[in-house]
C-alpha cells in the first residue's frame, strides 16, 4: 500500500535525527540503546561515515517507568507509530546487537505501509542472554566505582551471578538485576552524601536498559532474521547465523559502527534498497 499522507521533514519525538539527509529521500532507521560514554561505537559514529544525503534516524527510548512495563511488541509499536505519522517511506531498518530483534519487527510492521518492504541490516546481532546481562550489570557497577568499595563491587557481582543461576528466565533475571543495582546505588549515594535524586536517575536509566534487553526475548532470531543481512565481526554471537546473508567485517566488535569498512558495505546495500512512497 502506498503512503498517502504528506511527507514530514522532521523526525517524530520517538526518533532522534542523526543525519538530516534529503527530505525527499527514504529514511534509514536505526535501533539501539545508545548512551553517552559507552565504549562501543554507536550509530552516530556510523552516520558520520555515510553520505550526507542519507537520512538516518535512531530510536529514542520511552521514559524509564513506561519502559519497565513494555514487552517486545510494545517497544516495536512505540517506534513504528511515530514513523507512520510522518508518511516517510523507509529504505532500511538497522539494528545493533539486541536491537537487531527489534529492527526486524519494526521493518515487518512498516512493510504494509509501502510498496517495498524495508531492508533489514544487522550489526553483530544477538538475542538477550544471561551472560550478556550479567556483563552489562558488572559494567554498570564499575561506573559506580567512585562511591563503592571493592568489597561492595565484589558482592554486587556475586549477587548478579546468583541471580543468573536462580532466575527462571530473562525477564526474571532482568528484574533481579534491577533490584540489586537499585539497592547498591541508593546505599552508596546515601553514604557519600550525594542527592538521592541522582541515584534514582541512575537506577531508572539502568532499569530502562534492562527492560529493553529483556523484552527483546519475545522475538525468535531464527524467525525474525530469516530475511536479514548481518554484518559480523570475528566476535559475533553464533545466533547471527540465522540471518539470510552474512557479510564479514574485519573490525573489532566495539568498533563495528565506526569502521569505514562497515560504512562501505552498508552504502552498497542501501544503494540497492530504495523503496518509493
């Protein structure tokens, strides 16, 4: 079905413009949970390597309290509604890591709005898993090192390991990790004499991130990625094999979105994927 609405020239509130691009060009969407200061590359890095005429929008996350109530379909619908309101055709939907599961669902939902389904391009995609969630927890705790003692950090890591062993599923693990993190952040900030509001803000951001990761478990990568193209580094998760096409990229995992090699491959893929509204 061809889009009938007037084309909007700006992104909806649920999306952040990384590249303005040409207003008549089909949009490229990118799904990720980007936070400032993370060591891994982001779609902002990739956007700087693409041609200026390519419009690139990245997901904005819902408010933390809202995110904690969302399932996988809720996240996908949240982002799709905004795009539909713009009337802009979508050339491709990109997804990084767990965002690859949402990207495939977003593309599927948007396919009914235009004559040609958006391409799905993934970057080191992976489903949520216990080891990854515990690693993310440890990284979040490490960022509290200025207010936590080494003993407290060690105990937090131990609690995360126990939660991974005892939780019945990904959602339960996410809830357990959020509870542990909220407790240690609150106690540490209180002891350091820092405003409680800062601890609440930090805990809310962590809870939103965990909700985003855990909710992606609603989608089966073997089904979701059947028509996707995946760009993979040597460290890619084994589940990337479910993509229809695999393209190796000679880059470290953390650098995949800032590698010129990635940008070159993506440019070629986008050139061949130009749905018209």
